[in-house]
């Protein structure tokens, strides 16, 4: 079997790098979406409580008593930030998927040309 031409090796290496980048981006997005769901659940539960209810928030390994309205505000801000980050990661994923499709087509084209010359 003949060796893979250097230009094709380079294209394949780039393709694998993009696949890894896409996987990492997807994992980050999924983790942020899970965090966002946790925040949404916490906000939902806080909404069920009366304003005077005792509320605690986690700070590291500690639970600290806090003001319900202030905690709700902090969680709402966190949710907004997470939503923005998720949106950004989704855009990155779309761009990476587009680049992967383009590279895949390019690699297939290169392979066809290589096979035609070899055959």
C-alpha cells in the first residue's frame, strides 16, 4: 500500500483537530445548559416561597443565610449570563460543523484525485 500524501495527511490532521474542537465546544454547552436548568429550578422553588422565608445559599462547602429577593436577583443574573454563553457556544458549534463539512468534501475530493492517479 502506498503512503498517504503529505497534503492529505495535513488535511486529515486538521479535520481531526476540528472534530475535537467541536466535541469540546459541545461538552461545554451541555454543561452550561445543565447549570442553567439548576438555576431555573432554584428560581422556581424560590418563587414558591413567601418573602419572609428563610433562604440559604451555597458558598463553597458552606450554607449561608441570605435575603430571598437578593438571591433571586443573583440567580436571574446568573441565568442570563449562562444563556448568553450557551448562545455563543451554539454559534461556535454551527461554524465548526460548517467547516467540518467543507473539509470533509475537500478531503473526499483529494482522495478521488489520488485514487484516479493511482488507478
